């Protein structure tokens, strides 16, 4: 995906340290937009619906251009807590009831410093009915999920979440400790019946530093370092790819469905914005009767 740094309308400097994150990050959206002064102001609980809608229209145009986006509750649903218990670890569930029509989904957290959180593209090895992941939420905000169908149409669903400070929340440990085992992966498979999708959970060890977190010892901001791409294949067939950004929570976890009938082991390739690269393979258990 093209960089948001060439597209400043997607940059929302809600904190001084957000600039650190944005100068080091490799976000996702397209180029060519112009920063508008109104967008520099921090959003929050006091924003009204008109302001939130204006913000979304700017983001929408920056990412999708002039493509029409239709509201839908049959093609995409987004579920998240109304008030986050932990703003740095907010669970998001994306449900796509008409999954056979789905090519991919975009996740946008409107009032995060870098709103375009993730793009997931589904391959033939995926069952795209549901995806779960965990994100950071920096302010009271709308979260938009935009699904792209195989014929190129776009449909959206929205969820309002109350949270604050998720992008700058400290890790609770030293940077060195947070980076131990970086790139390690685990994968869990739920029990499944023959012919049914296999619910799969991938866990990646990585601090996903946002660039907005202060080192509690040095009092300097930790440079942004985050997983920017995951590619999952099975037997050489694509399952899904995820392009991510600083809004993905530390130690990323993604829950997805494997299409039944696939053959061979799963291979996961991960990379981060500082040229880290890791690969792991996993064996899929046989379905039980």
C-alpha cells in the first residue's frame, strides 16, 4: 500500500510525540492529499457528529479516492467495546456474513494519529467470514471497517469507541525486555468438523512500538518499530496478507478462518518497518468427526 506520509491529510498530530511516530512509520494510504488546518486539531469526546463525519470524508477520499462507499450490515459488521477497558489493547471483530463475495477489508480508526490501521486481503485459502485482532485507540473515535467485494464495490460499517491514550501507553517494561524473542510465533487451531472452516489464531511476538511511547528510564521516546506485513500461505496457496501500522497492538494477534480442504503446512512470513524478517511453519491438525 502507498505511504500515508506522502498523504498528510491522514496525519493527525494529537500529541507532540505523535510526530515521532509519524516520521518513522510506514502507514498505508495513498498520496496526493493536502493537509487542512482543521484536521490538525485534536479530536475528543467533545466532537459532534458533523465534525466526525467531516473527518471521515477526508480520510475516505484520501484512501479510496472518489470510489463510492455504501453502508451495509449484510456485507460487513464491526464489533468493539463501547468503552475500552485498555485503550492499548482493544479487541475488534470484523464479520462478513456474505463471505463468498469478499476480497478484502480495510480497518480505519478515524482519530488515531495514523488512522489507516490495517488492510487485509483474503486469498483462496481463507474463509473470510470473520477476523479478530487487537488495536490501539488514542481518542474517542469512530472505527470504520470497509469491505471490498470481488467485483470492486466498497461497503462500510461503523462503531464508536470511547478510549484515550492507547497509542502512547507505555509497555510496562524496558524496551530491551519488550524486544526479547521478537519474531517468535505461535499458532492455535480450534477443533473443526470435516468440511468446515478451521478457526485459527496467529500470535506474533513483537512490541509494535508506536513511536509515541516514552522510555521510563531515559525519558526519550522509543522509535517506532512495528509489524507492517504478515503473509500467510498454505501449501503455496495464499490465505491472507495483512498490511499493518502503529495502531496494531503490541504482540499482534489475528484470528481468522482457514478454508476446508487445504493441503500442506501453513507458512507465516512477517516483516517490520526496520527490516526485521521472520518465517515460521505450522502443521494443521486433521479435522475430527
